[in-house]
C-alpha cells in the first residue's frame, strides 16, 4: 500500500508535466496547425539554458527560471516564421511538411546539446532548484518539493489555458481556427497572426515545464527531449489528437501508470507498456479515446 | 435608381481570379451603390462564391481592381477588409458548430471590440431568438436559426457592405422567404447588401439591381424588374 501511495504521488507529478507538454503540443496543432513533434526537445533546450544561467550567476534561482521561460518563448517564436513559410509555400496548410521541419529542429537541438554543453554529459541542477530533501516522509512515502510544485503549477497553468480559451478574445479566435480555419478566415480572423500568439503561449507553457522538469528530475541529458517527445505524441494520439481535456486525463494516467510499473515491475518496462497501450488504442479506436479534434 | 453621380461603395473592375489554371472569374465588372441590394444570379459553379471571396480578400486577383469605399483592396487581407467594413455571410452559413451562439456572435466582432455591447443589443433586437439561445451550442440550432446567427455575426462587425452567399441553400422555401425579408428589412434600415443566389425569382424580387454570372463572366446586368422580365433570364433561371 505504501509503495502504491508513493508511486501515485510520483506518477501524478510526472503526469502533470506530460499534461503541460501535451497541452502545448495540442495548442500548436490546433491553432498554428503544425505537428511540432519536437516541442519537448525545445523544452529540454530551455532546461539547459536554466542550467547555464544558474552556473553563470552562482545559482540565482530567479534569473535561472526567468531565462528558462524567456528562452522557451523566444525559441517558439523564432521557429514560427520557418513553419509559416513551409505552410505558405504550399499555398494550403501542409501539416506533413511541418512535421518534417519539427523533426529537423529536434535533431539540431539534440546535436547542439550533446556537443556544446558539459561535453554532452548529463547536467545536474543544484539543490536550490532540485532539492532532494523531502518535505514529508512517512515510511516509504516521501514527498519532494519539486513534486508539490509540479502538481500545483500544472494545475494552475492548465486552468489558465482553459480560461484563456473560453473567456478571452484571442482564446475565442484560437477555438474558431481549431474548429474551421477557412471559416475563421471568412469572418476576418487573421490566421497567421493568431497562430503566432499560440506559439508564444505554448512557449510560456514550455518554459514553465522546463523549470518543473529540472525540479523533478534534477538533471537533463541531450537524449531527454526525444524520450519525452515520443511519450507526448503517444499521449496526444491516445487521447485523440488536439483533444485538450483528453490530453489532461491521459497525461496524468500515463504518469501514474509509469510510476506503478516502476514500483512493482521495473522502470525499464514503462516505455514498452505505454507504447503497447498506444498500439491497442490505435487499433481499437483510431480517433483516440476521447476523439480527435482535427 | 442609382446614378453615376453617386460614388459606388464597391466597384469591381475587369476582375479575373484563377485557381491554378482554372479561371474562376473572368473580366467581371460590377458596382454596388450605398443603400442598394444587388443580386448575383448564377448556376452552381458560375463563380459567385469565388467573386465574393475575392472581394473579401481571400483570393488575390490575377488582374483587375477592387475598390471599396474609395480604397483599392485587391490583394488586401480579409481581416483588414473586415475592419474597413466589408463582411461575408458564407455559403452554408459557416457558423462554428461546437461554439455557443454568443461566442459565434463575438467572433464577428473580433476586429471591432469597441462597441461590442451595443452591437450585441442591436443584433438581439433583430433576432430575439438568438438572445434566447445565446448559451446554446450552434450545432443544436435549426437551419434558419443558423442563417440568422450568420447574419447576426456579420452585423457584429459594424459592416458598410454585407455580402451574403447563397442564403437559401438547404433551407425550406418558407424559411427562405423569412431570410430574404430580413435582408430587405436590413436594407431599409440603411445596410447595403450584395447577395448571391441561384433562386433568381425570389432574390430579384427583393433586389434593386442584378448581374447574371455565367461560367465566370457577367452575361447580363440591369435593374431587377428588367431582369425579371428578360426572356433569356426567364428561360434559364426562372423556369418559364
């Protein structure tokens, strides 16, 4: 029972990070109309920026976190013209070519990370950010500071996204483009400019996620982005591409599932099990558990 | 009867639009004067939708010019034109089915949020049913209600010219009469309307002037009365 509770806490905190990532991925998919497969790699790049700034400033947490968020927004906005160029050249939105571009961006990031920072070795975040002393310990159950933050911030950030989508003018335009891009154009919604806002918004989400990942994992490696990217894509497909509420449920569920597998079987099986579930869902419900919104 | 002394609100001059190698609109010239209802008559594929969407700024013209309210707008993006007072009620209504009535209306005001509350009040005066259903998802509305929602959404943008693409499409004849009556009433309150229709008889009866489009070009134009009695029009579009 104690193992179960401990792994449930681990799973939910990891799951809320998946939820943030899949929400950013889905926003880009729905509003910017791109498959940004490598979005998690951009997030891991921001983790490295946090690490560098912490090194340079003698572990100034405020500057480190700010640099992480700002770099994530900038990287997203910088990639926007590339994606929009690919889309405009084809005349129509060609979502497949955006996936190839995203894949390229991911490879470049992985290569840059493995050649430039810390000789390609994993980087460890200082205790100020990734504290290992638990807040609370009862038997086998221990709660880390990072876990509390990732659950809390995850909840606040996802609520904020839903508020923006359902209560604001840009959010309304986001939903209109997501439902019917041509119809949105006919009512006079500027597609490219509104798309750009979604790059910025998923940049904010990515920056927040980079900070939380640093807190929860305590380290980052060049290959981390790719590992996470596969899972985020899987979560999005299992839930139904573009389904934000579905991503919320499936993201948390995957986190918990992985933690339970880790607690009772072995951590090395968690990936395989996640993708076996993906295969079953694709065969049984090709549009995902909650239905695709594309 | 409009005279050339008055300045046209919209004037399309020798406009051609093509998709790849297909010339959808060929050398079309037309004018809409303030206070008019002008109808574009034509069969399916005659180029009505392409023409209206080109005026809105969706397709760039291959040649020719579009002048709206004294400004060249050929090649100007749709969101700019909507801000300048153009709007389109799309073919098949184009309401956002998964969003509620209020959100659909507010989307119409996306480029003009300043007087949103008073615009909403006015739309609800025109269409009390929309106020009653404002929290309802658009998918659950009837065809006629959706058409009202699409027209109401157009009014939210504070338009100077309302373009309505085939409003009768897929509606019961009695509902078509209601919609055309609403357009006529909007016109009598000062809105200028450019309407496209296959249903030539009903449309001409509420319009001032008309243009007949055939395979992308203007085949005939004139006052509504003249077109209604024109033997060619009667044979091709009025089933006489």
